[in-house]
C-alpha cells in the first residue's frame, strides 16, 4: 500500500515536472523566434503564442537564397538528405518540385497530407499539414533571409490537435532536434560545390 502511494506521488511529480519543462520550452521557442515569426502569415490559431505547440530553429548557410530555395522546393529529393521525408508522394508536382498549388503526402511523424499556402521564391514557403483523423494539424513555415555570408534559414512550426498535447508533454525537444537535423542536411547540401 505504501509503495503504491509512493509510486503514485513520484509519477505525479514526474508528470508535473515534464509539463513545466515543456511549457518553458514552448515559451522559450516563441521568444527565440522573434522577429522572424512576425514575418509569417500565420492562419488563425497557429500564431506561435496561440498554437498548442510551437517549435523554432534556424541556421546560417554559406549559399545564396536561390541555391537554398532550389534545394528546398525539390521535395522529391528530400529523402536524399532528410530521413523523415522517406516515402514522400507529390500529388500534383510532376517534376518533383513544390509549386504554389502543391499537395504532398508523407510520414515525418505519422501520415500527413500537406498543402502549400505560401510560395514566394526565393524567400519563403509554408504549408498546412493534416494528420490522418485530424489527430494533429500543423503550419510549417520557412524563411530564407539574405546575409553577408549567404543566408539565414529559419523554420517555424505551429501545431494543434490531441496528439500535440502528448508531444508537448513527453517529447518537447524531439521536433526541435528533427528540424536541426533537417537544417544541417540542407546546409551540407547547399554548401557542396556540386549542383545536387
């Protein structure tokens, strides 16, 4: 009886600790996304401060915005440098490249259907994604900002839905790590001298 009660208290404290750490992570992500997140046309309910969960990441790349753009919109080639893009299917992009009306299906963390919502070459692209059964909806936005050495690439994602709550509590840093890996793959590819 005492062991069961002690275990229950420990589990409660662990849950509270996880909840507090994930709230802090989200707040820190919203703050670190400024001023970039203010440049995105967020749909209602997806602004970083309104969303169920928000992730921000960025990287400096020594390549032109056009080079970054050309690599980023070639979604059929994402699996070559981003492991979470395995099995991507572009429904209306016969050349394998994203365009202003592209729709694609992929499984970065469950099966999503994503639709391009912003397409402004070579500076920003965004898509709305919906998981099967609407367990999660996302708005994923990329900014490519020219710098003296090349550009800064910013990725922001807002999420809503029941699965978002679980991710926020139990894996608040997983998506940030996935985005860091995606950005590192983009950097490596963009800074290569060959035209891949």
